[in-house]
C-alpha cells in the first residue's frame, strides 16, 4: 500500500491532517530549503515526539548546499537526529553521505538531489552505498517512474500534488532587484509573471527558490502508483491554504476506482491551475542533430 | 594540513568544434574540454563525433596538451544503454579525462575503462566533506561549485589532496548548477541533459504577494554578469588551484582566442616573474570588448549582491569588432592573407593579436582582392583578401577593430 507523505505548513499540531497521511517531511531552520516552513533546532525533538506519538513516519529535509563553515553545525544536527526516532534524512549535499560514514551514524538516508534522481542506475549506485530511499525527480514521465521501480530495490517517493521547486540559487535575486531599483516591498512571497503565467518566488536568508506555475495534481495516477508498489507519494502544502490542503490529503487517502473521477474534479475545482507535470510530457534536450 | 606545492595551473579552454579546439590550443590553452555528440550538457553546440574526438586528441597530444570530454548529463534510463560503448570508445581514443556529474557514470567508467574522471560543477561541490567523498569514489579532480569563495577554495585545497578546478571566465548560472529546471518547465527543454534554454536570462514582471506589479526601470531578471577573474589571477595561482577553466563551448574563435590569449599571458607573466608581475589593464579591455557583457569576480570575493546582476536585457550585441583571421603571411612581399569575418575598409584602425605577437596596432592602407586588384572595402563574409603590413603576422592571428 502506497503511503502518503505531506510537507507541513506550520508548527501547529494538526490532528485532522494526521488522519489522512502516513508520514511527514519536516525542515530545520538553517539546514532545510524548499519547504513551507522550518522548525528551529530547539523545536525538533518535541515535533518528532508528537509525530511518533501518532505513529507517523518522520523524514527530515537537510537539503541545502552546505558551505565549509556550516559543516560543524551539520555534524551537530546529524548526531542529534541520529538519536531521535526519525525514518530518514533527505540530502542534496554529498557531504552528508560522507559524514554519515565518518561519524558512524545509523540514520537512514534518502537521496534527494531533486532534478538528478532520474534513473535506476544512479539510484542503485546510492543503494549500494546504503541509501535505501530516493525522492524521485518531478521532471520524468510516469513510464520512467515505473521503469525505475522495476529496476531498483530503493524505496521511492514521488510527488503527486503541489507546487514543484524548479530553481534554487544562493543569490538573492529578488532582494537584488529591489535594491537596484530602490523598490519598497515587504512581501514574504513574490511572484514572477511571464506570458500570463505566474510563478511563486521566495528570497530569504538561504537564497532564492522559484516554484512551478501550476500545481501538479496526479490523484488519478496515485492509483497506478499503488498498483505498482510505489512506496510513498508526496503531497506538498507550499502555497496551499491549510484547509484545502487537508481536503486534498483526505481525497488522496480515500481515492479508489469508483470515486477517482469525482475526486479529480473536486481538486480541479479547488485550484484553477492544476496539471500533470511531466508525467506524460517528455522533455526535449537535443534540439538539433 | 597538507603542504601545498604551487604548480603552474592548467589553462583549460572550451572547444565547440575542431576549429575552436585548434585555436584554443594555439592561443595557449594547456587542455580543452569538448562535448561528444551524446551525454554532454551543450546539446546545441556543434559537438564532436567520435572520429572528430580522435582527431582532436591526436592534434592536442602532438602539442603535449590534453583533451577532456564532457559526459555530464543527468542520465535517464533509456540513455544509459549506450553509455558503456561510448565510454569504451573514449578510452580507446585516449582522451585524457571525462567530466562527469552522475555517479552512475563514474561507476561504469571505473569498472570498465581506465578513463580519468573529473567531477563536473553540476554536482555543485561546495565543501571539503563532499570533495573527500568524491575522492574516495576515484575522482581525480573536482570542478568546484561556482559559488565557492576564496576562503572556501583555500580550505578545500588545504584539507583534501585532490586536483581542484575553478572557473575563471565566462557566463554564470544564476542558480546552483544542477538545481535549475526553469528550462524544463518553461520551454520543455531539459536543462540537465543539455537542453538549457537560458530562461534565467529572460525578463519577467515581478509581483508582490498581492499580485501587484513591482516595477523598476528595467524588468526583473535572474540574469547575472559574467565571471572574470583576471584581477585575481595572482592570488589564484598562489592558492594552488590546479586548473583554471574558461566557460563557453558555444563561443566564437575570436572569443576563445582573446580570452585564452589574455589568460595565457597573465598566468605566464606572474608565474615566470612573480616579483615583477603587474596587472595589465590592456588585457582587461580586450576581455571586455570581446564579450560585450559586464563581468565581475562574483562569489570569489563573497559578493553576490545587485552589482553582480545584469539588467540590460537578454540580447548581447553581436560582436562586430572581429574583422578577420590571418591565413598566412608572405615575409618577402609583407602581405598578410586575411579571411574576413566582419566588414572593414581602407583607413580603418585595427589591432592584430596572436600567440606569437604582442598587440600590433595598424591603419589599413592597401587591400588586394584574390586576383591582386586594389579594393577599398571588404564586405563579403569569409572573403579572402591581402593586406600590406610590414610587421610580421602569423597564421591564425586575429584582426579586430581598434577602439
């Protein structure tokens, strides 16, 4: 049975949400990017205990690129997480793989180099290295996801709902623009517009992230994931109203072949910008031969 | 801490085809990096067939120089099937290294070939723990993330005994390399498989959280200025960086000749006589003129503010300064045979530069066409003409407009 993982919108202990999900992804301030919110370091133990109490699996995003002078803090948090009851750490920076070995940690790792997790060969490379989970790229097709599943023992996590991060930079491109042209704007989230599409963009202390214009809604495909033993589907709450997100989780939890069309329509009615991402759209890369 | 022996760094240049490969090596590159027809990150560059790679390697090795081949795409399952044969072919040809970002390719190469492996900047390696990991995987060189600062590079070199390569010149990704799929979403072209359509150079409207326009004098863009490390070459050599990389496999021969030539001279001048080394502003001017874009040192100095952004629109002005290439020089008649690349005429002030000469300034006087008739203007693309000039020129010297 495919499990549902959700990212959290706030630190609020929301029991209603927990009814419809099996696992959460949490972030820690200073270590995690691309999440709707992060706990601070002092809050994580209590948060993890809460999810443990309700028998929810907990995955922690430590997915930023770390600089040399952040490595001591990284070692500290890895050691601390190693003693907590979590299911794994999602990493981007390879320093984490090296540190796990050097520090002798038992913690599970999830390969989460978001746009690079595109084939079973590399997934198996990491699997042989002890990395037993993969957060699959959102830029591959459904067929590719299923082919990967058939060729690896790694547990797979596939995002099927929500905005998709598509650009990360250590630059502060929004802040720079405002400073260059002396613009006053205190927005916590901005948008960029091109050809009638708008893209959420967030510039904070960790740099800049841009999200997709559309929300991926693959509730229909969630059943294919289930049939093919995909281990987890990920529902991302970024920029989604809390109540609507809970409703989405509920629909994904209860979907079956009898109600899937109706549920799909309900999600489309809630959001006017849904699509199927790249599940049926192959990207071109060789424009001329 | 290991002892750092300062070696002369390798000057590594891009080459989109055989002509550019030869120019880069003639102008002083110690090595070039090229893309094959598959598995590279510049799918729209001309790129090299295996036969052309062989020619390029033979030519480079005849000069005692090296060729690295980019195999730095992020694999999808269907491409992986051709990988082994391709790597074996590169090994047989004798390429000096492959540049890789996907660790599955590292494994295939290590298990089946003797290829040396460099880790691509697409892995955005920013710290010494990651460098140490890749070293254990058998990688012999790391191309560091473009965001590394001087202090970070120094610390990495001090802590891990491995060759470090950094960029010294050319265009920059606005994103962390590998962490951008704007191209996939906005143009359906896969940036991590060579299809990047440079969406980061587009203009956008910036909106507030209430979707109200926030308008500056220019539109919002991610676009950054280019990188130029000429002012820091001395420090970079002293730091013990193994290889200085120039970006731009799709750039012209004029660009490659200029940039490689300038850095070659700067490196040689400091390395050969560091007591007397002086920064040469003339070189900076040459770099500026050939790119037509502003350039700054960026993250090296830990600066990534608005002074690094580029708000002057996406299109660079096509470079009209490049006037021609010298094909040969007749010592007795003092005649240079030139292949035209941009319009020029009698009376124009020009500069010649090349690996064997300092810059020669000259006012064009007599121009002969292919039948030795005097002409006043050279307006046809690739037109062959002869110019009377007393100072000796060499094959492959470049002629540019004097500004």
